[in-house]
């Protein structure tokens, strides 16, 4: 292991041990295996702890970081990246516990980060994979956001598009970006923590979308984040999303951006026929976001 290329995989999990084991199997098959596999366990109540600890006995690269309580995906990624940073990792491959990377997925992200900087002179803030659903189609919730000149460096042999926002499903982040911009916001708990973080680190330079790096996201259905889909079962997630994005927009773009966001959310909910009580709950979450000022923690 070279200190300059030390890579840590950070996987956040909660009560999905069967899928988590498939992720660990996929990591063991990587052409560029992570030097550390840090499983951040959000106080799972199933057999996650026993299974991870058994794996760790056979594979010393696996570390089990069990948190005392469930602090959500945002808190888990915050804790995991912080722990891997303190262990000296130079690259952080961040992903969910239900996303299975193809054997060359991690190596392709690392090669793209290095190759892009060598060929263009610019230093990407992250590299993200093509995320597919279980049927091989594009996973709607994990499509990165391109910048205006996304095609500036795209060539037939290296179709690396510039993006400024990506999900925490197979994204590689270099150490310098964490040093310069801090950690994901733990207080978000869930939803929009990945978008906020990648947009924050992309202030230095955009990230790159690496289509030759492919992962499969094993979600129940293939739907993006659209407020037309709010129902009793998903309301809790959308409330976090509305609060968090409102807070981010107010911080980075001001009140006009918040009003535009609220108007768009309203249109989506009305087009989806979301019942009035659920719409009111989302509006209350947007209002809460107006006064929500979570701190950004720096690392040393």
C-alpha cells in the first residue's frame, strides 16, 4: 500500500445486512481493492454487527465503526469520512449499502481522477460512477448534474463530463477536497447531504462523471426525487429533503432561490395530486429550513 494512493471505502448501513454482504463481496473483487473498508453501522438492530465482525476476522482491511445511535445517512457519511481521514486515507470511495460496484468501478474512478489532471492540468473535486438500476437502465435518483460547459474535455476515448453534484453512490473524493472544504453536514440526517457536499467541494473545480465506472443500485423501484411522489410512507424523507435544500439555497443563493424552489415544489405536488395535509407538512419543512443553520465541520 502506497501512502499516496491509500484508498478507503466508506459504506453507511442500517439494518440491511444481506445487501451489505453483497457490497463487501463486490469490494473483494475489485481490480483496485480499497486499503480500508470502513463499514459505518448506524446502530443496526439486525445481524449486521456479527456479520461484519466475522468478515473483519478474515479480512483485516474491513473495519466496523458502530455508532451508538442512528444518525442517518448524512451523519454516517460524516463520521465515516472523518474516521478514514484520520486513518490517513488519500481517496474516499463513498457509497450506500445497497450499491454493488462492477470489478473495475473503483479503479476506473481513480484512473479518471489521475488521468484528467494529467491531461488537462485541472484537479477534479470528485469522480462519480454511472449508477444503474437492477435492470441495467439509468438509476433516476443517482444522475449527476452537469455544469454549463460539461462537454469541454469530452473525447471519444474518455467521455468524462464535468459535473457539480452527485449522489453518495459510488463517488471518489480526494483528500485535498476534504481538507479544503470540510465534512458532509451531519445534521442533515438524510437527503440532500450528498448534493450539498459535492456542490460545496465543486467550488474548487467541478467533479467528473466516469461512465466506464458502473455500479448497480438495488433499490425497490427506479424513481427520482420528485415531490409529486410524496405519500404517507415517504413523507418523512421528503420533509428532510425540503428542509435541507431550503437551508442550502438560502445560505448559497439567497431568498430568491428559496422562493423559486418552493414554487417548484408546489407545482410538483399539485401535479401529483398530493393530498393537502401532506402538502402542508412539506411547506412547514421549507419554513423550518429558513431558520436551519447547520455548521460545517472542518478536519485537521
